[in-house]
């Protein structure tokens, strides 16, 4: 500790981000060859804008995966907050848009707190607990919407501005995404609470012995994830200016896929925000790429599934080989 | 603390396998609770729609409506028993139906098409199994990804088309009654019996319990954990193939790529409601069988009470949560509450009380044993029982005193701390 290691070529090639960047470069080149129309500033910004929601969800999901859990209710939370915000906004057009952002955060926070209560304090298996709440949130979302749709003419400008207004030529939703990335980076890397999330995921028992309250940390991670999901629900509706209860279906899968692509270990305790950013960029390029090619849209599900499996398998193999190498260095393996 | 002394006071573990039939225990077992719930739902249904309930064919159609998910439930029991989970079952089922449908379209005989469908399901299950058991990927992630993959493949092959050629007996299985009993229920019970045998009586089933409870222990006792896991996933896949028969029949002999979403959640919810632990190693087949019927009646009753499909989703979600919570609530939460309110957060007092309770229980057991013991004469028995009772009384007295002392100490400490900080 404390000793600065020299940067060598092998160190760069061995780090996980190198592989990710290489993958991203390959994808970009592939996209450039097949669809050159992708390379204009406008279309790239467009691509990022339409995928920004996934980035927010992935950061939230990452917090939970770091604790060793999983949350599959974020798609439903997104839908619930989107529907509540849209309905109230359409009924009270005079209220400024910032109120709805706060409301979305509160709704998401409540949903996340409920999950956190079940997983943290009642010790339910995260998968099963969030499976149940996924059903429940989606149902509540339908009840609140009454099956109604909302269309662009019902949206007020100050609401839409949070996603589409361009500041310095970049849409507001991207500024929010960048802010969340930076905040998450600082939170996970440089605060006590953030480090505790890693501690819980790495070794639950020893962190408990060290005096970390596991329930509280899990609860916190769940609440943060819920708040991000709620925020992304509001931003999603603002971005597309349409809303119904069925938005955000299976978005949790994409968020998990981004995390895994970004090198977050599914068993918890490993993963960095910069990896998730690269994973997010890769997923954005892939989805955009698929949507550009005619006749490929039916392939999108299968391709996404295959990518997740390949990424997890790669993740496990690299982890195993790293472990073996560490053992060899210590002389435990011949 | 010598070994001999310990064996006298510590409760001896009961190693007899059969504990005998006790009516009081049987009546509050989880399976019986499920039966009560089922009866309760029926009473609600009778009270709200008496004409409908007693008209012919209603109960049969209720049962038929819930049977399309039953093979998935049976397979899911085995998966949950391992402590794993499989959320790709619905996609797998659609994949298997597609295989059968394509074979029928190509003009293969019906039986061959069905077998190919089941084999396709088993192959998908094998893919999951290899990923989970041999590569060591987490089951949740693998099956989430494969559910996208399988459904994606169906989407690629079928696009927006609908397959309509299926063997004729498919619809017969889902819709006919034999002597007023739905054929699908009969088949379900036969399969259920098979699974009871597999899980409770066969070597394979007992292995699953060991693996679910402690995989490392299972590995060391010579069980090939990887192979068993793979086999379970293959069985699950084959059951998905069987489920496709029920499902396609229920849908009137057609299949498209968007059908059957959410079936995996229903299957898991039913298993959890039926008392199968999601941590693995706990549960029986009877529970989920009754829970399948409960789910069918519940969905139908809610439908009759004009509760729409999405509200029913909320109910399903909360049932899932509550079913998992109940076992947790009475153990952990009670202990926590007791610690907080009776012992005022003093862990020493809690530990002391718990230990005393155990010791008293052991002594009471010895009293009961001496009463039953015929080899001792009456006066001897009396003396021995008296001795034990005295011991219990003294233990309880001692425990009370010590708890009071501990609590007093704690109060004193708190007062001192307060004083010290109040001055500054």
C-alpha cells in the first residue's frame, strides 16, 4: 500500500477496462463500416440521449449488485414514477417541472425503501423479494394510470425541458446522467458509506464483525437504487413525451447486462463506476446499431441474451485466472 | 466442562427418523394451512356467487384454468430445492411449443413431434445446466439471459406469425373431463405422485436435499454436485416441454412468440407459497400441488369479484412476499422484538435467558422420561422428579436474579454516562 506502481504495458492490457475499451473500439469500427451514417455529432447525441435512462438504472443496479443482491423491480419502479408524474402533471399544468423531479425521487425512494425493508431487515432473498414487488409496483402503476396513455400535447414545456433542453449543445438528460456518474464515483470511492457497500459485498460476516450494520447498508443501497429508478421514470416520459403503464418493461435486464458488461462481479464487492460507464456506452452502441440495420430488430432480444451470457462467462473466467495467478505468485500453486 | 457432564445436561438429539404421527402437529403444518386457505377461498366464492358455484362445470373450468402452469411448478420444486432459480421456464416452454409446431407443419407424425418438443425443452434446460453447474455462473443471471435468448430465437423464427398445427389431443388434455374430473388434473396428480416418489423416496431426491442444505458438505460426502445440478436443469427443461402440451392446448392449439410471459413468476410464486424454501433444501411436493389449486381458485375468484388482471398481479406479488415472510417473521422478528423490549437491548441478558430456557427444557424432558420409565420403583421416581423440579426452580430463580442484575448494571452505566456528559 502507498507504493506507486509503475505503469507498464502489461499492466494496461491486464486491467479489465482495457478489454472493455477494445470491445467498444471494435464495435465502433464495425458500426462505421456497415452504417457510416451513424457518425455525426447529432446522431451520436441522439443515441446517448435515448439510452441515458439505461445508464441511470445501471448505476442504481450496480449499488445493489455490489452488496451481493439483485433488484429486478426497477423497471416497475420506473413505470410507477413515470405514470404518477405524468398523470399529476397533466391534471395540474401550472406546477413547475422541478416539482415533478422531486416527486419522482420521492416515489422511487419509497419503492426502494420497501425493497430495502424486505431484503435488509426481514432478510428475504433479494431475487424473490423484488420479484414480488415488481408485480406489485407494476400493478399499482396500472391502477394509477387506469390504462390511460399520455401524449405529447399534454406535456408542459418545463417538464420536457429536463430531458430535451440543450445546454451547451448537449441535452439536459445527458448532463443529469454525467452528474449521476460523477456523484456515484465520488460516493462509492471516497465516502465511508460507499466503501461500506463494497465491504458488505466482499465479505458479509467479517464486515459485520468489523461493526458495519449490514441491514442499514443494504437499505441505503436499495433506497439509492429506487431513487435513481424513480428519476429515470420521470426523465423517460419527459424524453419521449409519451407515457403508459407498460413503459420500462424488462429494463432491469438491460441494466443488469450493462453492469455485467462493465465488470461488476455478480457475487458482489467488485466493480467500478468507470467500468459501468464503458458498459453503458457499449450497450448504447449495440442497441443503436441493431435499430439502424433493417430487419434486425427481431434479433435484438436474442443478441442481448447472448451478450449477457458471454459477458458473465468471460467475467468468471478472468476472475478465475486472476485468482490462480495470485495463488501462483504466493507460491501456493505449482 | 467434561464431556460426561455435558451429555447429562445438554438435550440429546433425537436420531429416530420417523417421529410418529401427531394430529396436533399435522393440523398446523404448512400443507394443512394451505388446505384451510383453499377452503376459505371456496367459502368466499360460494358466498359471493352461489348460483354459479353450484352449477355444473364451474369447478372443472376453474381447475382447468390453473393447470397450464402445473408441470412448471413440479420442475421448479427441484430447482428451488438446490437453492437455484430458473426464470427462463416460460421462454423455454414457448421454445418447445415452437419445435413441436414446426415439426407438425413439416408433416411429421404427432408422437414424434411431441417427443421432439420435449427434447428441445430438455436441450434448453441442459444449456442452462451447463452454464450454472459446470461454468459456475449464477443461476439468476444465466436464466434471465437465456429467457431473452430462447424467446429471441422464437421471435427470429416466427416473427409475427402464429403456429396453428398441433396434434389434436393437445386441446383434449386441456379441456375435457373424465367422469366430471378434469383430465388435466388427473395428469397433474399422476405427475405429482411421480415427483413425490422422486423427491421423497429415491436416492436422487435425497441428494437434492443434501445439496440444497449444504453443497460443500454434499461434495465431501461423495455426491457429484455438478452432475446432479445438470440433471435437475435437464428435468426442468423436459418439464417445460411437457408444459407446452398443457399450454398450447389451453390456448386452443396455437402459439406465437409473445405468449406466456409471466408464467415463470407464477410458477415460482406457487412453489414459494407451497412452502419450498428459496434458500434450498426445504420443502415437499404436496405443498405446491395444493398451492397450484389455490392459485387457480384465487385468480378465478378475484376475476369473478371484478378485480382486473393487473390488480391480480398486485395480489400475486404480495402473496409471494408474505409467503416468504411468514417463516422469517415468527423467528427473527420475535427474537429481535424480545431483545428490544424485554431485555432492553442487553444481549447478555438475552443469551442468559435463552440458555436457561434450554436447560429447563432438557430437565423437563428427563422428568417426562422418568415418568415413563418402568424399571424404576415409584418412590425412586418421586425422588428423581423432585430433584429435577428443584433444579428447575433454582435455575429459574438464578436466571431472574442475574437478569435483574444485568439490567440494573446497564441502567447504572447509562446514568453514569449521562451524568458525565451533562456536566460538560
